[in-house]
C-alpha cells in the first residue's frame, strides 16, 4: 500500500464531499466487514478537523465493523476527559449517547508498564547508521499493547513542521503517540543534540528515520489519513495511504502552507499562545517555531496568561533541571544523564541555541514568560518573567520595520529566514 487517494486543491480548501470521496476510496466498506478497527487521533494540542474525518469514517464503516474505537496519541501529554474526547471528535453529548455510543475512548498510558508491550529492539549498529553516528546504543521499542486487540489501525492526524522529527504526522502517531518512554526519550534527545533549528521544517531527519524504523516493527495493517490544515483551520490537503507515502505527500503541501520566510531577524517577538496549549510543555512550540527569526541578543516573549503550569507530568524534573542550552547538558553529561532524556530535550528546545564554556552559559536569545507562572518560578528555571498584565498585544502589531514581530497564534506556523545563519542550516 502506498498512496491510495488524495486531494490538495489549488484553492487550499478540501470540502466535506471531497473528504467523503477520499475515505470511500481508501476504506471500501467490504474490506472492513467484521474487522476490529482502532482509530489513532491527536489530542487537543493540534489544530485539525479531526471530527470531520472521524464522523465521515464512522458513517462509512462503523455499520460493518466488529469494533471501531478511538485512542488519543498522547505521547506524554495529559489524559483526555470524556468531554475533551467529544470536543476533539466534534460530537455532542447526545450524539455520544446515540450514534457513537459503541465507540470506546482510550487514553494512552505511556507511564504504565502494564499497558505497554515490548516489540523488539533497534540494535546499536543500526542506531548508529540512523543517527549519522551520533549515538550507538540499543533502543527498546514499546507500544500500547491494546493495538494488538485490533485488525487494523487508522491514523487521523495533521502534518506540521515539528521540532523533534522535522515534520509531524505519520509514524509519529505511533512513536511517541502511543509508544513507551525508552524510544521517546532517545529520539527526543537525538533531536536536541542536532538542535531545533536544524531539525524543524526538514523532511528526512535522523529522528524521522528512527521513528519510521520503529513504525515498521508494528506488524499490523495501518492506514494513514494525513491532513494539512491552513492557518484559518480549513483543510488544505488530505492524503490516504501508507504511513510513509501519505505522510511524504502531506509534507510537500505543509512545506508551502506552514513555513513563512522573512528577510531579516527580529529583536523582539511576541509569541501569543492559543488556549489549546495549556502548559509550558506544549506551549514551548511558541519558541520552537520562532527561534530561527530571532536576532542574536533578541527576545522571545511567550504570552499566555492562561498557562499556570510548567508541566503536570514532568514539572518536578524540569524544576530541578531548569531551561538551558544543549551544551550546558552535554558538557556536564555525567550530572544529567540519569534524568529522562525527553525532559532534557524539552529544556534545550525552549531555551534555544547557546554555548557553555568554562562554567559559563551564554544563550543566543532571551526567553521570557508572560504567563500565569509566578516570577520566582520563572527565575528558578532560568527563564525571564514579565507580568502579562503589562502587555497590550496590539502594541506589538505592525512594527516589523522596527524589529518587532507579533505572532497572534503561535505554535504551528514555522518562521524562517530566507538566508539563514550557519547555526540554522
């Protein structure tokens, strides 16, 4: 199976009727008679018309399947409530009790060993090849064992530029989406060692190679419905097929839709985070997507009065580590190597490019939180603080000629320089 069906109109608007056509071609009803099907969907931190695809697919095949359930590809994000599942799938409480009453909603449990199954190991010599020689270690691969209760997996998810793999989507919905912590921690740290600016918005990264290799170890029928979502939330493209080919086709469109090129860097960037980012763990995307256009010595202000937490799952570890550049950790590796590598990776991604020489850390840019996180905590974790009440977002608008950039919904659009510096190549 490669690319079965696709639509990417020049108007960048895929209609519900076109969605139905793609799903009908990709999922012929007779192929699903008596089958147990598990849908893998993103949580609420990804903008996408997941509900449109879910409801269209349900209407197409639910009448003949033995089971049709939904699992949220949480990675290490917080579990979703029943109400959050309904919101993600765009169904009402009444519809849940009638049309969709047989659909089981499942949260991935990345931190519950009893919920995981080891499906093998990527050996050290192969990891060395996949990582371009950066690492040589055995990497165990675990996945949510519930997947083996089903005959087919159908992944419904968007593709965006991504700080860890280059572009999100595809096999990333398996790893880390419903995978175990070992491989998650490994490839997040691999990405951090390479650095965010050299990963994000690039298609074939060492991390993507690791993720695809792990995905190939899941010996189940898999179908990917890869979406490309425009900034106005409309569907710009839909691709159905294999985990690799449908994803690759979506990347070509995402590259055009989601990357904004600028002529010059900015001294000040106000990165306004939308409510879907409810903690800094996910709100860090407001830094990742903008770091490439911040001038040396400049400042990124993450503006999100609604964010009150660093991270529910990993906050204690982050408080111990603080946010630092990659070299701060690499050059003191014996001190930090026992922490979860994925958490260290997050800390470096938010803090950005920098150096650590003779015990002195010098980061390229300043990162300031204008959130509900108190000042004393911001200082403790090595980030700047600004009272969000002192910020009028409109004061930052239409000032690009002054070196000030306002990004009103940060986190999904990637900003790049037309002529990037060496550290971003």
